[in-house]
C-alpha cells in the first residue's frame, strides 16, 4: 500500500511537532535536524530530496492534531482532530476529541456526555446525517491555524 506524500507544509508541521515532542522529553534538536529526521521517515536521503518530491498545495483539508471549532448536535465545541481520512467525493472521515465534554441529551432529567465523536463531513464541514429538526449532526465552523 502506497501512502501519498503530504504537502511540504504538512511535512514541515510534522517536523515542528517532532521537535516539540523531543523537547518535552528533554532532547533538544534544531528545526533542520527535525526536517532531516522527517525526510528519513519518508525514505528520502535528506530534506531537500523529500521537499522536491512533495507538493506545494495541501492534499487534505483536515489532519490529526488540527484544532477546529463548530457545533455538535447544536452545542458549540472546540476540538482536536484525532484522526482524519480523505474519502471519495472530497468528504473526510474524522474523529474529533472535544476540549470539554458535550451533553448530547436535551432532557432535564438526565445527561449523556460525549468527549469524542466520529463523523463524515463534506467540503463545507457539514455531516449528511441530520437531527430530527433537519440540522446536521456536526458543523465545523473554523479550522484554527497554528495547530
């Protein structure tokens, strides 16, 4: 199975996350060293070789670690994308991990809190599945930069 090569920007973001994770573990490396490590992970001789093979435009609208905001069953949320998979027709299968649990029950007699949800969103960030009043289960309003 061939895994498509991410964009240059995604590869650089990977290097930045790698550098941060290593720093958290007590190992300091330069950004250039992180780029070289990412290149080796993708089977390239060095960063320049990998960079030449990578595309300039991102291939996916969503990626793991990305921060998003929106509404789930009518409730506002802020979340991290835990998993993302590109599907046919430009749709994305996502696993969203909410910063704060969302009560998915409208009853005053009990609650049911969800911390994570799986969904499939279209290019506009909306699910095809809808509630009984016709609202999409998930609407992603914004993908936050810098994550």
